[in-house]
């Protein structure tokens, strides 16, 4: 797989998870989450970097580490911040980070 195709395989889930997290009305943050995060660029960057971290773990055998993301962020976010946000995002998404399969779509349609 070429580097550009591999990058694209990360980008779609990354954007999807950010959008799902922002519009999720459940979980540990308030129902006005999207407004608060979009107004706070630092928090939005943390969400984006954490989704990148999740995408690397879900899509690659050589995933990014929280320590590397801490360095990339110029120490704006600690590894612990990224790991804590990962748990918030995963819980809010009910750990549903993989797209639906044909079988799950057929089962949903049959019901």
C-alpha cells in the first residue's frame, strides 16, 4: 500500500470519530460539548490528536505513542492528557470505532 493510500485509510476514520464525538449527546461532557470544544482551540486540538492516536492504534501495526504526540504538540498536551481523552472519546462512542460491516447492516435492516 502506498504512503498516500495508507494516510487516507487513517483520515476517514479520524474525521468520522471527531464528528461523532462532537455530536454525541451522551457521556461525560455536557450536551453543549461541540460548542465548548469548537470555541476552545486547545481542547479541539487535544480531541483531534487523540483521535489520530486512536486511528493509529486501530489501523496500523506501528501506532503512535502518547509520548510522541506529546512531543509533536510541543508539550502542550501531556501523554496523560491524551490517554485520558482517549478514554472519554472511547466511552462516548461506546467503543464503536469500526465501521459497520455488511452483516451488521443486513441484521439491522432485517429488524
